[in-house]
C-alpha cells in the first residue's frame, strides 16, 4: 500500500547504507543515555542498601581470621568464609568506653557435597541484640516474618526451589523469605538465628566437613557488630577496642563504604563523560549523514514538487524519515543495552569492583524514555537543516541540472 | 477553463557578468486550449522549457502573469498553488523524475496520494503503464529501468490525475520509433478527451499529432 504516511519509510529502502549508519548512531546515543542511567542508578541503589544493611559502626573480627576475612573485599567477594572467637570477648567489648550496642554474629559456610543444597555463606544473628538484620527483615516483610526453629531467610542470589527447603548439613531448613537484591555479597548469604546455626555447626562436625575441630557452640561467636554512642568517633572506639581486648581486628564500616562511594563517584564521572562524547559524536554524525542523504536526493524532492507536493508535504517526508530512523535506532539501542546490562550484571559488578543491582522493569521506563528522547532530539536537529534545504529548492533549476 | 500566459517574461542573472541579465523568454502571450495539442519546437536554448515551467507554476516569471481560470498562479501561497497544480496540471519535466525507493507502479500512483487518503488508484495506474508499454515493469525499481523507460513512466504519472492541462517537456526524448508512437497516441487521446496539451519537442514525427505548431527562437515565437 502506498500512502503519504508510509512514503518516508519506503524512501529509506533505497538508501540502506545511510539508513543503517543513522540507525547505528541513534542506537549508540540512546544506549549510552539509557545504559549510563541504569548503571549509575544500579550502583547507587547497591550502595544505599549496603549502607543501611551494615547498620553498624564497627565490625569486630578475630585477629586470626585474616585468611577468611578481608574488610576491603568482604562486601563484594562472593567466597563464603567462617571463623570463630571466644564468646567472652563480647562482654569485654561491651565494657569499652563509647560502645553503645554490641551484637554477636556467627558464621558458617555450607559445603559442595550431598549434605547441602549449595555452597553458601550462613550468617546468624542474636535476636535479642541484633540491630542490623532484623530491621532488614522488618522492612522486607513488613514485620510479619518471624524465624522459628530451622527457619532461614535467604539473599536474593540464593536459588530456592518450590518446596522452600534448603538442605544444610543434612538438615532441612525452611526458607521463609528472600531479601531484595543489594548487589553485594550479602545477596549470597543465608540468614538465621543463633539457635539454628548452632544445630548446623554441630551437624557440620558430624559430617566432618568443618575445617575446625569440634567445639562447644555455646562458647563461640564469629564477629561482633558495634554501634558507638553519640559523640564518639567510630575510629577512636575501634582503636580502643583493639587495644583493650586482645586478639581482635576492628574495621570502621564507614571506611568500607566510603571506598565504595569513592569508586562509585569516579565511575559515574566516567559514565557521564562517555555519554556526552557519544551524544556529541552521534548527533553530529546524524546531522551530517542525513543532510548528505537529502542532498543526494534533491532531484527526488524536485520531482515531488513538480507533481504538486507542497513544501509542507516535503517537510513531512523529511521529518518522517528522520524520526522513523531515530525512533527505530533508539529502540534498538535500548533493547540491546538492556540485554547487555541485565544479562551481564555479574560481569559488570566484577569489572567495576562494586555492587551493582540489575534494574527492575519499573526502573527501566524513565531511562528508556530519556534514551528515546535523545535520539529524537538528534533527529529534530538533523531535520532543521534538511527541511530548510528542501524548501529552498529551485525546482525548475534542479530538474534541468539532472539531464 | 483556461490556462493563459499574459506577457510573461523571464530573465536570468548572467553568470560571470555582474548585474547583467539574460532574457530567456521575452514577453509572450499564450493560451492553451481544451482538446488541442499545441506543439512548441525550436533550437536548444530557445526558451521552450522556461516558458513551459512558467506555465506549470514552478518558475515565477520576471514579469507578466499566468492565469488558471482567471487566478494568477503566482499570487497563491504555496499550499494553494501546490494543490491546484496537483489537481489541474500534469507536468512531464525534462530528465529523470523517479523516486528510487518506490516501484514503477508506486511512482505512477504518487500524485494521487499527496492530498488524498483514499487508496491509490492502482487500476488506473496499471492501465496507463500498459499504454506506455511498461506493464511488465510495474513492480520493478527505477534503478532497473532504462532512461527511455523512465521517460515513459513520467508520461504515465503526469496523466494519472486526468488533469485539464498536460505540460510535456520533450516526453519522447531518447525513445525509439515504436515508443514515440505509443506516447504520442496517448497524448492525442488525452487531448481528444478534453485536456489541453502543451508539447515541447524536437521530434519531427510529433507534428502530425499536433493541432498547432509554434516555433521559438531567442525567447520569442517566430
Ligand atoms: N535557471 C537558469 N539560470 C540561468 N539560465 C537559465 C536557467 N534556465 C534556463 N536558462 C537559460 O535560458 C535559456 C533557455 O533555456 P531553456 O528554456 O531551457 O531552453 P530550451 O528548453 O528551449 O532548450 C538558455 O540559454 C538557458 O541557458
Ligand atoms: Mg528544454
């Protein structure tokens, strides 16, 4: 069917090279804007959630856990680890000046063997004193969720099957919920309370899969999360803990997070610069290629005038061609970049070295809108010059020249 | 129903010599008549195309008027003039006029879709393509056609709207004997159906189809 409406698209058939080149530049522009917005958004979201999830000012770990715990990589490293210290350290830490709350945690890693569903980090909190995981649970499940015996809540990356059972050292644990993704190693963990993890640790001794010699689970903890009193500096309190209690390492969580924040801001600067360069080059190329294409076709436009097409119709055709190409190119760019970002979010996280949360469909709409708008703006810019060009045609002269 | 030129004149700036003009057409009075083919011949450069373009509404005369049913074409705004020309004037310009993205059939139907959303007149276009002996080429793209075939396509296109006025600038240039005859027969038939035809040509053979023959030289009829 030939109509005025589809004339612009039909015209493009005969200029595949230029059309494809313009599609590519439109796609690059929309992909850069869309992808850049998604990546920065994902990184920010990850940082915000990890900040609130950590919730503590100081993380205290046993000194001899160096091989299993590195504060620099703890948040982004997926490899599970576990280590223990004497439970009596907890009271000593509580006694240090400036400590407001101190809550112990216990760790365990499940094994890649038939006893367990998968190799996972298991983190247990003390329900009476915990101030980091329980708020997270309340926020996620609106307060309704309570951990019973052998119940666990899992991070976003933990696969849960229909039966909601996670096998850990031959124990069937009931998965009662799953947290939303943070983009950090917290997503790979299984969360439970002290009562349950003590059963699991005992079972790990029974299966001989624990790297440590059996011990009384009542006597140990893995780490202590500390919140400092108002008016105290976390760094100072951390030093005091280290000096007054032997065999401990302390990490101010602010320094863990601020490293992430630093690299986030340098990444977003690079993303912005990259996006601006792409937009500049893309818009310039779009305008140039489109003008060249219109210029080559002056005879076609003069012929249209000869059969009675008004300047408005010529403008409509020119605008229709540019808008069609850039709308299509913009869409392709967005789809391609969404596929890459969502499909490769693991690789992105690894390469950037900081947590990245893949966007939910709801969060794709606004960046997609801006991606399309940018591609359309380039089309408008290209049209401004091209429309002027076709409307100034000396029809009689152009038709004469082509002979 | 009339298309009249009233002392139309066209000056072009002379290349090189500044502020000097070259008069391609000296003031001419000229009428097209329904049912008649008026042929204009003359040497190359004598002003035939310039006069024809002024009559067709695509070249504004330096002075004088072109009146279609009493309306001076060059006083209309672009939308009015374009619509009027689309409906009333079938123009066959010199040279190639194909849109490369469209098939031959679509090229012929093009004038009909510019201002109307009703389906393109496929049957009418096929009938005209048959009369210029291009029916086999209907679905080809212009790149696959020869220059002569594209000329015939332009003839079919100009006749699509059954306009009152057909202005043909060397429609048979580059055609062989047989095709010249089919194009001339078609123009004759169009005139017999009531259209006024202006035919600019070098072709000797065209004379026997014309009702009146005028010769131009140096921008004047002689
Ligand atoms: N747009 C133009 N600018 C300058 N000179 C022109 C233009 N169009 C035509 N001429 C000149 O006017 C004269 C008549 O041209 P034209 O009407 O095309 O002649 P014909 O069609 O009889 O061969 C020629 O000398 C030509 O060079
Ligand atoms: Mg001529």
